[in-house]
C-alpha cells in the first residue's frame, strides 16, 4: 500500500501550541523528518516513529533539499506514514511549497497541517498585537537573511506605514535597521526583539529603531528571534498573561 506525507507545522516551540491535527499526525507517524527549531518535547509525541534530523546545524545543512525530497518520496512509496516537521508554519519561510511540489510530481499523497507561525506568535507572546486599531492596519513579514532582498521588500513601502516583522534577521539587525532609517523610517520607531518565544527561556528586548541601528540591543543566548518594528512594538500587554498565570496558580492552591 501507498503511504503518505504530512507537511506539519510545529508552532513556535511550546508543545501546548501544536494543533490537534499536528499531534494526531505525529502519533501515527512511522518516520519524522525534522528541522533545527523543533524541540525534544514535540518530537516525543511521535512515539512509534523513527526520527531524522534534516535541518541546518552550525550553518550546515544535514541533508540537501533534493535529498529530503527523495527520502520522503521513497518512504511514502514503501507504505510509511511520513511527517515532515517544521517550526512555525510549513509555508512561512519553511520551503514547504517546494516539498509539496516534489511530492505532487512524484504522485505521493500529501497533506498540509498549518502551524502557528512565529511571525505572529512571537510578537503576541511579548504582548504585541501585529495590527492594532489606530496604530497599524497591516503587517509585513520579511526575511532578514539577505540584506539586498530585505531592501527590495521594504523599498516600495511608505515609511512607518505598517508593522514590520523580520524573521531570520537578528544577527543582521543593525544594518537592517540602518536600511529602514535610510528609507525614511523615524529613528524613534518602537522596536522589539522576541527570542525563544513560547519557551521557558523567552526573552524580550524593547527599544527603538535607532537602538537597533547602533547595535544597542542586548540579548543572551542564540535562540531563534523575531524582530518587530512599528508603533505596536511599544505596546506591552503582558500583564494580562502574567495575571492569568498567577490567578491559575492561586486557584490550584486553594
Ligand atoms: C527559517 S524561519 C522559519 C519560520 C517558521 N516557518 C515559522 O512560521 O515560524 C526561522 C525564523 O523564525 C523565527 N522563529 C522561529 N521560532 C521562533 C521562536 N520560538 N521565537 C522567536 N522567533 C522564532 C526566527 O526569526 C527564525 O530565524
């Protein structure tokens, strides 16, 4: 019998933020191919599966994209239930589209299980709504991986016109911020960096675009981080979250 492949989004890291369908697919899987940002607590749900790390470690790809396609296709044709597990959502800077095309071309049945993207979850977990009436009526998610591609993406925007969410840009935050200032964005634009969102070691830095440009943002560790730039970054609605956690603990004690 023919197996199948599920392209599954694992969310930002906390297993409680997996979808029910992601959990279902993981529990049924024979084989899981996972990326660097997927944690042990999520992988453990794939009780009966063989697991293979196929992501990037120390800048090197464990397996090429073509090799990943070949492994998925071969396993599915041998009747195995394959989960291709990616951080966040599989179609947000996750190469899920390429994999779906390869699977389709090979005649392998596949489905997509969307995940909570860090593009919205990281800001949200720092108390930052990416849109907010009167502050931002749109948000743009861009990669900061390539400075020229970043410059092209922001080139057409009216300065300070929307919320900018930058993935894969924390290591290049100073030159990226400088590009925005060159394009006319105000130096006082609020900015935030959310690292390891949803994980126990989550960190939030807050400041301005000028701080970013002058390399003033300090972070510990080298966990994945999302940058938020725009008026909404000055909002910090985290007390709500902290109050719920405190109220919950108090109830459990009584
Ligand atoms: C290759 S992209 C993949 C994005 C993923 N598909 C998603 O939808 O979240 C990796 C980037 O996502 C962001 N990221 C992933 N997990 C994160 C987390 N827990 N906290 C903050 N940012 C995160 C970082 O900007 C990181 O460089």
